[in-house]
């Protein structure tokens, strides 16, 4: 019985030595396609998980393809998406992610903007209403905030007057710059100056070279979605 037990022990040891390297090798294999390298000229080291970047075009959600080599001249109908928690700005065209920039936000980044001076970056569906090539932050793209959603909420809360509400709604309907002198605040821009931290009064800040690209890509009327 002792001899048979020794045989079984030697067989178990042999199988363990044979199987263990196979298990270790299989654990070290990375899933193919789980992350996609960015070829952005300004940041060759960053990666993006394309499966986590989704947009909702009307009622259909679509997972994006990624092509950072798309020439600027070929980006003619972009949509801009800002993800505050990720601190990223995505430029999307025809379900293809063509640019991905790091961003800085307002000094109080959590939550939607409520009023002037709260340091928050607003959330919602906007569009570019102003292009300023001579901004004090190099170049800038103005957003049509406050929009209908923020105006309605502020009206019911007594933050703005019915006349101010009507002016905001009229401007938003015509895609013009809304009044920026109400208690809701305004002058929310995407501008240069650096994405190193959250330092703005509620704007979205990019590195200067990234802003140069975005200013070329975007135009008045380009949609901008800002999400938490």
C-alpha cells in the first residue's frame, strides 16, 4: 500500500508540473481588442476603451469605431461629446471617433450648473453659437447656455424673471447666443489654456494644440453634448 501511494504521489507531482505552466500562460494572454491605442499626434501613449464611448443618435445607441488618423479636412459634420467624469472631449463623425482630447472643467465640477458663480460646467444638449479666434485663451467656441432646460428650472425656482426666460427661449430657438447677464450665468466656452486640472469658471478647457484642431473642426451650429 505504501508503494502504491508513492506512485500516485509521483504521478500527481508530474501532472502538476506539466499543467501549471499551461495555466500560467493562459492567464497572461490579454483579450484581443479590449483596448485601442490612440494615434493622436499630441498624446501617443493614451488608450481608449471604445466600447465605453457610446452615443445616442435619436433612439439608436451605437458603439463607435475609432480612427484618429482622419484628416482634419475630412471632418465636416462632427458631433462633440464632453464626459465630465472621464475628463475627455470626444469628436465623433458618422459613428467614428476621430479625436479624443483631455479636458479641464470648472472649479466645482460635480453636478449641473445652477447659477452664475457656482463654478460648475453645465450639462445637457447645446450647440456652438460663437467662434472667437481672438480669445484671451487663444481661441474659443461659445455654447448656447443657458438653454430651455436650465431656463425653465430657473424660472420655476424664481432665479430669473419671465421676461428673461422669454429672451433665453427666443435665442435658443434661433440658435443665437442667449442672454449671458442673468442669474443663470453664461459665457460658457470651450477654450484653450490647459487641461492639467479643473480651473475654469465653468468652461471646458483644452491644451492649446488640441484647441487649435477643434477650432478648425467645429463651426457655428456644431452640436455639443455635455454629460456627467
